[in-house]
C-alpha cells in the first residue's frame, strides 16, 4: 500500500524515466569515449544560463585534443586562434577534467601569463570535476579531500592538476600533460625584454617539467609578434605542429576533422563564426585594433597581408642602373654572434641619382669579427666607387672602425638617433613615395633571393625578428637624403635635369 506522500508511477512516466535513463547512460558512454560531447556538457555547467552557439571550430579543437590523447595525432601542438572563441574553456578547463576522468593518475600542469588567470581556469576545472554528472560519468576519479586547493588539487589515484603563472615557481612539480594558455601578456608583447623573459622561462623552466617522453604539450594563444612564444617554439623545436585558425580565411582551405573525418571548406573571406561575430563587428575590430594588431590577434599573422610598415606594392624595381649618378656608398649593420639563430652582419651598396636611391648589392651572413673585416675589404675591392663606408658607431661597429680606419679610406662612423622604429618609419616614407629601387628579378636573377629576403624582412617590420637589412638601408637612405637636401640648396641643380634611369613597369614582380 502507498503512503500518503507517495504517488503511483504511471506506465507512461515509467517509460519516460526509463528513456531518460537510457539516454543518460548513452551520453555518459559517449563522454567517456569522446571529448566533444564532454565539452558540451562542461559548457552548460559553467554557463547554465547561456546557450552554446556551436560552430565547427569547437568540434575541430576538441577532436585535435582527443586525437592527441589517443595517439592518433601530434602530441606537441601550438594552437593559434582569435580571442573569445572558447580556446581556454576547451583546452585548459575541459580537457584536463576529461583526461583525469579517463585516468585519475594523469598529472596536468597549466600556466598562463598571470596567476589570476591560471587560478580561474583551475577553479572552473574543479567545479566540473565536483559536479554530480561528472562523478556519475567517471566514478573512479575523485579529488582527495586533503589535497584540494584552488591552484592545486590531487586525485585519490595520485594524479593532479596544478596551476602556475609564467615566471612562477614550478620547481619539483612535473606532469605528463603541459598546457600553456596565453603564456604572453598582449600588453607586453612589444617589449623585447618581456618577450625574452617569457620565452626563456618557457624554454628553461616549463619545458623541463615534462615527466614522460610521449606526453602532451600544448601552447594555446593568439599571435602577438614574430618572436612571441609561438615564434620561439616553432624555431626552437621542429616537433611542434602548428594549428592556425584565422578569423578570415585567406585562401580556399579544406579542413578534415581528425576523429569524425568531417570536412570543412573555407572560402577566401569566410569568417570563423559569423553567427557570433559578424562582418560589422570584424570591421569595427579592424578600426579599433589597427592593421598590425588585427593581423596578429585575429589573423594569427603578426604582419598584415601585403606588409606592415613597408607595403609590398611600394617597392620600385630597376632593369638597369643609371650610367650617371651622384654618389655610391656602403652601409653596414654589424652584430657578431655566429650562431644558428644569431644576428646577421649586413653590408649594402647603394647608388643615388637625384632623389632616387638604388640598392645595388648586399652581403648578409652570420659572421665573427675576422670574417666581418674580410667582408668589408671584399666589398670595398668590388665597388671602389663607393667612397663612403657608413658603419653604425655602436654594438660591434667601433671595433671594426678602429681596425679598418687606417687601412680603408672613407669610413664614416654613424651615431643613430631615435629608435629603430622611428628611423624605419622615416625610410618607409621614401619607399612609399617611390624613391627606392631594387634589382628586378628578371633582369638580375642572381640577386632574386637577395631581393626576396630584403622585401620579406621589411614586410614584417616593426614586429619582425630581424632588423639588419632595415637598419643598413635606413642608414644609407638617411645619409643620401641629407645629400639630396644639401644639393637642393646649393649652386648646382643639374642633378635634377638628368634623364631618369630605365625602370621596370607594371608593378611589383613579387606580388
């Protein structure tokens, strides 16, 4: 007989209860096996009043991480994606909870550029692991009551999730899964010192925390600079696989999801998630951020398409040099550090006719001091008409000046004023005005590689890693521009009456 507070369950209610229970059991099996359905449940737990606006990139990221876990894809990953696309919730909150559910003995270390951000991710992950649905899905994974802090908690199987910040202490702690989520502060990305500090910590401290040879190593961030953590990781370790997801597709691409094998086609100009961030929003972001920051944060390329400070379409090209010219000079940028990733020594020959300047030749290599001395002597022998040799009077320049002052005539120490960026901007104005000419690759095929490298370095200014070609060129152009201004106010204006050289037409051959 039923009590007063008990109700008879109808056959229909029993069927509905049985159906819901069956669905729940099926969902649990899927969440134990696959990360994507698990993430969907995580999102609803963390955002109970918000409906997920799902998109292909969410499933793509989930399947990339699942493939890494099962050994079906690369386990050293760099993921570059614009901000506000759930990268942290997927990679730093949900993924650690999922892998600890599958094996409570896993050891996860996660870092971000600030301890506040790292702890937020840690607390969100713990909230998921302490939910009832998670405990029902992974009954063997429990957080040990006496090892349960915001930044560090341990499972009863001796696994853990530990949060730290870049530059913080990770001494004595290790893991088989390392997650660096936004390791670099966007506000500090333009500082050489801060970038170097971050990358040094990643290379010397963070990388040493991996306990196993086949662990999962994730770097998740938006691009900020050529030498940000992504740039450093790609250069320092070829085992990293880069997953680059730009806001706007730059070309037609076919993306195959690694688990479901679904195929996503992006056409040029397609937005990443137009239902969430439409074209009007993106256009406002372009205005607010400017071309440099938009290209970095949204397109995952620290330089806008077509170049940054120096647009590719600005360069002029010559098919032959003028027979009569006003001056020829050498210009040198010198740093001695002959290592595989060290700076270059760059020497250039420039010719001026009126207001136009022509890059004639260039030597660029990683050299030590004796090799640099020999390079200057060879350049002087090859171009005896380049009477003035401009050498920056800083870094290693003074040592070269002192050694060659009485052996080679015409050495001019140059004391740079202002920042590299300011000097480059002044030089860029003349490139934009059409006064700077480079050898045309068809007319000078032996210099094609030289010109391509020259343009590439300039296109990445001011966020590129190398400045040697820019510094040498800006030094030369500034010197020759001063000579041009002097002649304008002198008695002889004949240099402006000469016939111009024969120039290439039809735009840049590098476009």
